[in-house]
C-alpha cells in the first residue's frame, strides 16, 4: 500500500473512534432521527426519493443514512475499515437499508459494478485525493447516462491561509496551486474534538478550483452550476463566529471571500 495512503488510513481508523463519540457529531441525536445533511445539499439535490446514490468517502455513514431517510437507495464507500464497520452497525441498528463498501476510492471499480443516478461527496474529501483527474474519471464511470455528480466542499482559496489555533487574522501562508507531493501535518487534536489525543500524522493534497472543474470536463461531464458561499460548516479559523443557522463566518464584513463551494456536473 502507498505510504501516504497507509498513513492516512491509520489516521482515519484512529479518528473514527474520536469523531463518533464527539459532541459535534451528536450520535444520540442522529439515532433519534436527526438528519446530518446541511441546507446546501438538501436544497441543491432536491427530491432524491427512489434515486440510487453513491456516497464516496462517507466516513461512518451518518450522511449516507440521512440520504436513505429521504428515500434514496444508498451505497457508502470509505477506505477506513473501522468507519465502514460502524456504518454497517448503524444501518442495522436503525433498520435503514444502506450498503457500505470498504475500499479506497481509486480501487472501487474492482469491487463495484453498479451505476448510479447520483454520486455525492462533501465537506473535507478533496484533500485526501492525490489525483483529481483519475477521480473524475471514476465518478463518470459510476454515473448512469443522465446521472450527476454533486459535491459541496471547503473552497480551495480558503487553504492558502494559516489556520493555527493562535492565528489572529487571515494570513497567506500556503500556495494555492497544487503540488504532486502532499503536505504532512503533524497530529494536533481532531477537527471534531480539538482536545482529543491523535497520534498519526496526515498527508493532504491541495487542488485548485480550475483543476477540479477541468478534470470533470475532461472526464466527459457537463458542469451545470458552480456556487460559492461565504460560510463554512466548521470553525476553520479560531476567530470565526457561529451564526444562528449553525454556520461559521468571518467576523465583521464577512461576505468578502469564498469559504465553501458546491458543484453539479451531469453525464450526458
């Protein structure tokens, strides 16, 4: 196994035990019926009842099962065996049909032959992809003719800024344009529990918006829309403020830079 993939797998197997117990994931609320889907994906996907949906990099399946609660026929995929085992147990406990497959996304064609009405990925998935060109071709492979990809993700421009816990304001630190080699990040808490003890480093890749869009076009998909938003679903910077809608924004004149984007691309 690739050394970066192995390191990230070790990390996400460790993180599954942290995120599933964190307050931010609110497992009791989810088991009681709470949907984990945000307004962006609910509004942009529309009625998905009866549609087949492939959820790539699904972690332990809360969003996947939330899609199933809306009537979708769901398949969730993640490379973490611990996350998939937990996802399967949640589906069984809730008696909500959902298929979960343990696979690295780049190997999925060896394990899955279906095609889908919708392929979906969201919130923190792009940085784990070393090659978006190959990924886009895989997405196209798994879409039925007339099916579409939907993604919602932190905006690539966001990641040029330093985001240490003590960072007082927006400070450009990192390149916007991608590099073939990933950035190594030493463990420092968990995004869902900043005080958690994490022992494994991560290896993450950057992808520009142009790289993502061109990869999808070159895979034969038609871009239907690209939306940009001045909010995030998490506090990427320590000086962000949470609004009554549960979304995080920059203080003051907060509609100044894009923090989230969404995209829909259809297979002709």
